[in-house]
């Protein structure tokens, strides 16, 4: 998360006088770093999150992965739609498969609650009007000490 926020602050500072360049998402190379894309727009970012969420034996770690996605929402930019739809779809699939797999895998006691909370946060973020946020900012604030 720190890397995502640092990248956003640097990008804001770099392009504060002019418009940001448009980011075009490409799906051609999943596991190859693309230097012209921000970290959250990298195809391997979403691929790694989905791969982790598909692991039913690692359910106790799913809330960490979904928490990362929720924390990154304000910084996803053009990748927001793809990340939210992919992660929400995988979380729904995981919840739908839960009754069939409870016999062979242990399920953390708060699993259903944390995953439903994640879905609510994903959908709420996408549906809320940013102008009605009630004073809450979703972009990083660069603090500069002017006394030095």
C-alpha cells in the first residue's frame, strides 16, 4: 500500500502543472512488468490478487488480500473497473462455493462476514459520488514543510 501511495504522490507532484498522461490498459502480457503503467494498473497486480483469492486452503489470508484492494481503491485510476469487477466476482465465487467445501477445508469463523464487508466496500466506493464524501479525501495529501 505504501508503494501505491508513494507512486501517486510522485505522479501528482510530477504532473501538477500539466495534465496527466492517459494510461491505456493492455491485457497481452500478464506476468511482465510494463514500465509505462502505474503499479495498480499492472496486469500482474490483479493476477496475483486473483490467484491468492482462488486458493481455498488460504482462506484465513483472504481478508488481507481484500483489505489491500479496498485500501488501493482511491489510487486505482483507470484500472478501477477491472480490479473491482474481477475481485468482486472472485469473492462472490468463493462465497458461493463455501457450502460445498466446508467438509474438507476449515473456514475461519469470520470469513463470510469479512468477505461480505469487502464486497460492500468495493461497491460503495464505486457508487458514491466523490463530491458528497463529507470532507473525506481519497487522494494523498502532500505535506511540505515551508519553515525550512
